[in-house]
């Protein structure tokens, strides 16, 4: 583990559960920074902006730059600007996603019928009109980009429906399929993390609470993996998984023990 120079850390279920900081995470992250480890936070969150995430971390005593925060909202925006710079998008999501799209100079369509893409993300205040507008955009030919396809995410009151629920409403009603999913374990997130860290994957440790996204992501790109049991995975699921992570710990508070092995 002395060869590990970079830490790629998930947010929901790993650093936070709902709005609450998970005990010991601040101390563990700041100690790793003091040890000289490079840090990037890599989250499938698509309904917030990097600036909101930075302020949220700062408020609990974890000071990083926006460049050290990679969200599916920012990666989706960069992808559209890089590959479809003339396209217009319709958003089924929240203000944080729209902020990142505008920051990347992505054009937001004025009407659903004008959209080339529908970008779907977590929308905790979704209503019928939101769904119907996205439905209309797809019926008029817009392709579908999803920030992630997670079924649930951990809140303070237990697991809650995630982007898969928004996707299902649109794909089932239109008969269309999602053209691109940006979130972990996609190569787009790996490329963004490696570009920020400027390290090869074998010198990185992926830390997260999900076997399907975080651990699969780390394994697929040749990183060491550390599963925390503070989010979507319990001990029984961890013990029964076919591809066991390199490390399984109670929480991120155990990071020092892993890094000094």
C-alpha cells in the first residue's frame, strides 16, 4: 500500500450519509492529505454542482478545490461540450446539473421539441410535468444521456430511489433506450479522475460503499479497492460477493490502517 499515491473517494454513503458527515471521515481524509496522498472525490451525484459539493465539504472541515471534485453533472457537461458542442439539451434534473451545463457552455433548449439530448439525473422534486416534458423531447427525437443508473442512494432515513427510477419513467413510456450513462463504472469517470490526479491507476485506491459502482469501477481500471460498510453494502453482501474488494472496512475512519499496511 506504500505504492498508493492517489485516493479516489466516493461521497454518498462514504463521506456523508444524507446530510450527516460519517464519524471519523474528516480526520481520515485530512490525515491522508498530511501523508502526501493526492485526493479526488468522485461521485455519481448529478443533481448538484462541484461548487455546492466543495462548500459542503468545507463546512465539515475538509478543504479541497472544485478541481478535486468530479461529479456526473460536471462530466456529462464536459462530454456534451467536447463531442456535441452545437447540440441543445433538455434537463430532467435539478439546478446543480443545469449550473454545470451552463458552466461548460452547453445550450439548454427552450422547448422540449428543440432538444438533441435529454439529460436525466436525480430529481428529488420531480412532478408529472417534468416527466412529460422529457417524454416529449424523446418523442421528438432527442437522445438520452443519464448521469448514472444507480437504483438507490443512501439517505439519512435509509435507501432512496435514485436515477434508475427517472430513467425507467422515460424509457418505458417512449420505448427508447439510454444512449449513454456517464457515471461509475464508466470510462468517462475514470478518464476524468486520472486526468486530475496525473497518476496511473495502479497507484490509486478507490474507496466507496457500492459493489456495483465503486468497487467495479476500481477493479475494471486496475486500481486497489476499499469497500466501506457505511452505505449501500452490508457485511453479508460484502462476504458473499464473487469479486471481493482488496479491503473491506467498517468505515472511512479505518483508512489509516489500510494505508500503513
